């Protein structure tokens, strides 16, 4: 730590993917606002928070995934995790955090394990409705476990007083969409359909959805305004498929303006990763979710069911996806605007737009009283 720096030191540990990094960034922003000093530990491939939070020091350590790997990669990655642990023992000793917060992913294991070995206070944040392998490994010695869903598989045996539902932090620009009224189109009004399958798109979406749209009645199809994310190598083929239907569509390999896209959408067709379902509920938008079929522990299906149960969206499994099923689902959903309105209202009700503040409260509750006078509780 910097000499004479009496700020409370918090360490965040997260895997390098957006699903882990987005909530970590939201918490870092809130902790900085409260006057804390924040460091991030991730793996060698993790990009951290880019240049958005220059106050956060980023440390890279060795790590590697184990689940779903063959014997040789598994042994190699276990060795990398052991190396990461040795690196983190020195790093955690030097930083001497008051609280260490893990956001899942194998890169979070070495720093959390090192902190727990020093008997430091630790918090785990689970983004999915099925607890990840890393958090399951660390959960018994965690001081607190913060959940994004009311029920999380594999955490059933944890003491009730150890768990707290905070929600999954999202970007403020997404949360602000809840203030914009949603109204499903009626009559002959245009219908804005937003389709995306994660940061790299979804090849099955490119194959089945344009073919499904072609099977929709001409009357309904003529109202569609489609924006779809595709893999770069699929864009020409998808454009040709839509052109055959007579529709002008917008295709991109990546959206850097997702808040604006969500604001304009009447229905979203997407996967069901943690960040996706959190943003859908925070924004209060209805969705047709097609969970990634090979996600570890089938957590995307569990996430999607958690929205479908209260009526916030609809689920179509990958195994049941075909042009015919896409056409049937879209026709049924889009032909009943009242159902869209109800789904939007249900999604908005599920959204926890104060998740970053609630998670920060959990972290600060573990800070000894003698340190709390140093905290800044109001924005600078």
C-alpha cells in the first residue's frame, strides 16, 4: 500500500470474461465512491476494466480452467492454479486487504484461497442460478455469499445468515432504462426485434432465426425491424437469407451501444448468461431466451427458468430450436402485445437496480468499526 494511505484496502478477484468482470467493475466504482482503495486480481488474459477506472491497480496471476478439460490440460491448469496461489500469497500479504471479494471463475480461486489462509474476511458473489465451481470450492470458508437469484443450486446447505441476495450489478446506463416506459406495438406498428448471442454471436442463431422469420406470415413479418448480432464470418450469409424475405435488417458482429439497443427493443432473443439476464431484468425488457446448451452445469438454462417462472420471458431450448419452432414462438409472442407488456413488467419487477450499492454494503459490513471513520459515504 502507499505510505500514509489510510484508506480501507479492498481486493477484487475475477475471471477475465464479461460475466465476472462487469459486476466487479460496478462494485469497484461504488467502493471508490465510498473512499476505499481497490485492487483487482485476474488471470494473465484478463483485461481488467480498461481505462475506465484508472484508480484500480490490476494484478495478473497464473490460472486455468479445470471443468470439462481432458486429463493433460487439467493437470497443466491445476499446476497453473498452484503457481497462481503462490503468487497470490505474496500479493495478498503485501496488499493486506481488509476484505477480498471473489466474482467467480478459476482466476478468483488463488487470491481468495490466499486470503482465506490468512483468515481475512472474504465475500463471494455468484452471478448465476447455479453456483460456479470456483465459488463452490471457496464457499465454506467465505464470510458472506452474495446471490443474484433468490435460489442458487449448490448453495442450499450454506447457513442462511451467511447468504444475502444483492442482485447482480449492472452498468448505470442499463439500469436507467427501467425509467423508460415500455409499450408493446399494436395494430400495424413496427416491431423492433433485437437478437444477440453473446460477445461472439451465436452460429445457431444465424442459421435458424432468418429461416424462421421467413416462415412467419407476410403481415406480421412486414412489421419486423430486426437488429442481429452475428459472427463476422456469418454476416454475408445471414444478410442474404434476410434479403430473400424482403426485410432490411441491421447486422453487426458487436454492439458497443447496447443500452440504446435495449431501449428500442420490443423483444430480445438471446442466450441466458448471467450478464444478459441481469441486464434484461434491470432494463425491464421481455425476452425469448435460448440457453447455451454446453454451459457448465447447464447454468444458462437455470438462469432462463428463473425469468420464465415469474413470467418475465420465454425459454426455447437449443435442442428444440428450428426454423419452424422459431416462427411459432415469434408469432405467438408478437401477436399478443398484452403478453409482452406483462412480461416487461415482470422483468422490471425482478430487476435489482441497486445491486452495486447492496453488494458494497455487504463488503463494508465486514470492515472493523475502527476503520469505518476513514470511509467516504457521500459522493465527492
